[in-house]
C-alpha cells in the first residue's frame, strides 16, 4: 500500500479492511466476549485507522497496529458499560421505597401495561415509571394536560386492579 503523506487512496483502505477485518473481529470477539460489540468496535477501529494512517511507519505491523487500536476501544467500551451499570445500580439503590417486584408481580404488571390503550400506557410509563411531570408528558405526547392526567389516573387504577392492590389515598 502506498501512503503518501497521509493521503490514502480508497482502494488501499478497502484492501486494508479486506486483509485484516476477519482477524481483527476474531480478536475483538475473544477479547470482549460480545460478538455484536466486537463487530461495532472493528468498524470503529477501521475508522480510527483511516484517520491515523499517516502515523503508521513504513515497517509497522499493520495487523498489530489495528489490534492495538481495537483493544483500546474495547477497554473504553467495557469501562463505559461498567460505569453505566454502576450508575444504574446506584440509581436503583437510591430509589425511594422501591424494591424489586416479585417475578409474578412483574409479569402481572407487564400484562396489565400491555392491556392499556397506547396513549394511556405512554402516559403511565412517562409519569409513573419515568418520573416525568404531567406537563412534561403532555408536551412529549402532544396531548392536553387534562387528558394526560386522566390517562395516568385511569391507567394507575387499572394497574393496581390487575395487581390486586388497594389504592393508597395517602
């Protein structure tokens, strides 16, 4: 491949991908254990390689260079996923008085949600599960505020009924 001062003809990039794609994907699949993530990381690796091809020396091992880029991307992705899981766990721990529902209750809740009319289900999901205000939900759903309030009230009542739980007026 001829690299002249950072400019790389597209056919050279295509050959680079063709020659090293399989090995890079195989490495990333083993390294991160997630095939879909590995394929995404391989694509990102080739994009980065395209941008940094001018930094590659004439005697460099291209496959090793690509694997280095891919490995660094996988570390970043795995760290990001770990931080996201930690944030989610912290959020769940901080949620006021909300414990994990019993699997049977979760299934009943999921069925009850599925039985709600679409707009009512969306209003309930936004206001009760998503912590949006009624006004925010009205804006998101492009519905009048009163309609959203009615949807939430009726939907909540149907969900409580489906779960066999009395409505707590407090």
